[in-house]
């Protein structure tokens, strides 16, 4: 087996996972589209972690990571650990922050970063790596004065943590004004998993495209990721306006990535 794996990010499948049987069918179709692993995310019918794992693996999709909101960590870290073990995953990411968490004074941000690193240390003792998944707001500069200076939020996050890994989402990163290759290089050693998302233009509007069909330069990005130690490439497509068929879009992305060596 290649040391690089391409996974389906399961938020992509949220409309096809309202019942356990829906989940089974979504896994079967994902396997047919060329995927053999997946990252668990929001939007799926609630079921015991071991049951979800059994359905996934029964259809040939191995869970290799998950997303859990920050409030789950705060409410019961032990339950987060138990849930991850039930799913059989060694990676879990905080997928998003509400504005109340990041639109705070610098002292509040540093307190938040310390909190994240504390969770990372506790999870590491259980064989689980904690990650942070970005959107676009993390590329806003903090501390701008008279139109000058400031530091990008995401830079502050990783400068103030030692144990937290990045789960860079290159689609959001690009839309936020960041350089995917530069960020992949910057996070060397802290970038085991990444999210792949592509953008295109239709009728003068920005739309999501299948990987390799949009504007991101994937061969360069993938090369930088490999050099930085990335092992898992997770395909996420929230919408599929070009095909109107999420499984067709997933297959196109997988086929294009295979041509790029993944």
C-alpha cells in the first residue's frame, strides 16, 4: 500500500447519511468512486462510534480521522477520546471557530491557543493527534494599526502552540489569500493530513469544482505536502454545481489525483 492515502471527507456526503442504511449506501458509492478511507464529520445520523466504524469498514472505507467541534472538547475530553477510539481514528480536528472565540483581545487568543495545546497533549497520551482545520477568517491580520502591520491569525495559532497539528484546507486557504505551497512548506512536520478543495468561475461567480478542474495548482501543492510529511489527502466538496452528482464529482477528483500520483 502507498504511504499516501486519498480519503473522502464525509461532510461531502451529509445529504446521503440520514439513516444507517443511507450511510452504508454512501460508503458503497464512495468505494466505487475510488476511495478506501474517509474522515468522519458532521451531518451524519447519530449512532454509536463502533457501529459507524463497522458500517464503514464493511463497505471497504477505513476511518482515518474525524472532526469534532470545540464544545465537545470543553464538555467532556474523556468522551472525545472514547469516541475517537470507538471510531478507530488516530487524528481528530477542531473544524471551525465561532466569531466569539477569535474576535477577542490578544490575551484571549493566547488563552485559546494554550487551551488547544493542552488538549493536544492529553490526546497524544491516548495515541491521538489533534489538528486545527482552517476556513478563511484565519487569514485576517490581527493588530493592524493605521493600515499597516498585523499578524495573520493562523500564524499566531501555530507560533503559540507546540503540539497542535495543522489540517490545512487549501481551498479556503487560497480564498483567504494564502499561498498553498508556502503554507504547506511552513507547516513541515505538523501536516499529516490536508483538505483538498478546488475553485472555479461560472457566470462570473466563484463555485466549487472537482479537484484538478479548478484554479489551484495541485501538482505543486502535492509536492510541497509530501516534502512536509503529509500522509493523507482528504477530498472535500461541499457542493457540486457542475455535475449535480456528488459521487460523480468525487470520482472525477479521485481520477485526477491518481493522474497526479496519488
